[in-house]
C-alpha cells in the first residue's frame, strides 16, 4: 500500500480562515472564475469517501489527509479582493536658504580688531534662521577664514586677534536648514589700524534747513569737520559730481567751502558732502533753493457784474519763481482816467468780488502774483470791461417826529439855610431847569420882593441868585425862590438869620 503523503501545514492565515464562520453570500462576482487558466477540478460527492475518487489515469488516487478537508472550505476566503496598501505621505519641499544679509558696514576698527554690523536678510523662509557665519581673508589671499566657531544670532560681531597693518576683507553668511545664503561682502578692504578721530561734519545751524537765496546772489557755504588722519572730502549734487563751471570747492584740513559766484535757478538742488577716513565716513546734506520773482497769473477773467460789484477769477502763474506763491494783488482802473488803484493785496484765493464801483463808469482789472521774493514785475489784464449801469434813484428823506422838549420847572440845587452878619452883603444861590425857560421870582416871608434896590436878583443859564446888600437884623426871615412856566411851577426855600456883632465892653471903653 503506498505511503501516505506528508500532511501540508496550513499558514496561520488559512487556519484563521478555516475557523472563521462562512460569510453570508453577497451578490458579487464569483472569484473562482477569475482564473480560467487552471483546469477544472471535479469535486466528489460528499457521501463518497475521498479515497474512492478516481484519478485522471483511471487509477485510484491516494486518500488525502484528514487535515486537507478544511482547505476546501478556506478557498472562498482566499478569493476575497485584496486591499490596496496605503499611499506614502508626500514629502515636504526641501528647505531653501535665506537671502543675503543687508547693509553690511563697519562699526569699529582698531589695531587688533574689526567690528562689523548688518541687517537681517529680507527673505528668511519657512525653515527660519539658525544664525550667521563671519568670514575674513587678507588682501592678496583667496582663503576665507571662519571667525566664529558657532553660529551667532546677533547682527554685530567683533573679529579679534588681528595683525596691525593688514588689509582685510570681511563677509557675512546667513545659515538655516536650507544651507548657506549668498554672502554679504564689504565693498572695500579695511586697513587694521587705530583711528584717532572719526570723521565728523559740524553742520552750521543755518544750513540744517532749506537754504534760500535769490537769483544773482553769491553763495559761500563753509562746513567745518574733524577727523584724523585728514579725511577725504567729496561733494555731490543730486547724486552726481559737481559741475566745476557752476560751483567751486576749496578743502582744508578743517573745513570745506562751497562757492558759487552768481547763483542761478539751475543751482538749486540737494548737495551732499562726505568726509571719509579709511572705512569710516560722515555725510551732510544741504538743500539749496535759488528763487526769483514769479511771473504774472496765467489768466484773469471777468465772470459777472451786478449792481456796484464785479466778480473775477484767475489762474496761478506758469512760473512761480522756484518757490510757492504767497498771494495776489488785484487792481482796478476807470476807463475815464486810466489810473490803477489797488483793491486787494496779499490775497490768497483765486477768485474775488470787487465792490463799491461807481455807477455809470467802466473798469478794467489786472492781477499780480506774489512770492517770498516780491510781486511779479508784470500783470495780467482782463480782456472784458466791467460796465456799471446808471439807474435813476429817487431819494426820499426820512420823516422825523418833532420831539416835545416841554418840561415843568424843577430845582436841581436847592437853597440852604444861611447865617449872615449885619452890614456884610450875603448871597443866596439855587439852580433850576425847565422848558420853556421859567420865570424866576424871589419872596421874603411869602411876600414878593419885586424891584427893591436892597436886593439884586440874577438868573443866568438856570442859576438863580439873590444878593442882599448890607443886611440889617430886620432882613432875616424865610426866603423863597419860585420858578414858573406854562408846564407848572416849583419853589424852594431857606431861612436866613442876620446876627448883630457883639463888641466887648473893654473895646467900647477904649473907643470912648
């Protein structure tokens, strides 16, 4: 009897498939038909033992091991569609180096060190900035020496332990995850030596603002400076070298003089003076403005006339004299006389209304432009003439109601009680007002005095007086002043006492 074949060991995946419950049938294409190349396998009925199944040659095939039976059941599990493996994540873009550092310049230098400074690169990128590498080389060599062992995050670095007298080139490289950036290199080699005095320009106060001169004036600007060794002086106008035909420069070891014999408007501009000692420099800027009188306004137009008024408009001059226009002067002229009179001066607007024109006359107008130099030499005259028509006017004088000045007499100053001495003339005074002029009467003890020569009555400008000539003791009493007119009357009274002079007895005896 032939030997039984060795049992086939199923993989863990197949075992798991055999133990797993059969899935419920789904309406999907049969996976078995996916491989037509294999010969069809006849499956024996379930009640026929495996050993009885005939082979292709008519012989009985050896019985399959009992463990192979579950393999047929595992076949459907192997036919399930295979899932695609997950895609690998997209790798990030490679890091990019930064741009070159900006504005590399010298901060300090002495006999054994060089200090440089710079600004952060304009473009850094997503990977950030790790730091800077500082490198230098001597003049005449090609090998760059790294000055800092580790990257420095600062924007300033001092290269130390240098040899006096060397001519040194320096550069700075920015480093990040993308590598090294383009280097920022000093424009000129730096001599390693001690600078006694750095160059410095002492700008005069008058030149710190815009320097204004009129056309034809002489310009002589002196700019002192310091520096040791002697600085090299350079002048530029609007970024270009000076025109020696227009301006001259004289330099000494302490100052520089800019001289223009007769200034013109084309001499206006920005002048820049630079003093340089080795790699150190200082700059000063002077703004020079050459001005002159402006031209007249471009146009002057008569817009409208009404009543005694005329409306004007004008436009700024085409030539402002190289400075701003500060105002306008407006004049008028009567066609009859032709004489010009100023009606507006230092006027800032571009339109105006001229009033108080004379009826029946015609007027021309002209305008001058003004700037800080003065008034334009010529003026622009209106083409149109303003006619002020003559209209008939009937004058009706106003009617005034006559005022009634009638007033009853009223004493403004009353009489005061008096005491008089026998034989000495005395006077009583009071004042009264009223319209018409009141009639004045004096009374003594309610009796009218009349024309008694002993009394003198005077009335002048409302002042009333009663003079009593050498009164005796009988002239005492109550005196009354009465004022009467058509509006009424008023009175005022006072008491007069006449005293006798008492002579002592001693004096009487002496008199005897």
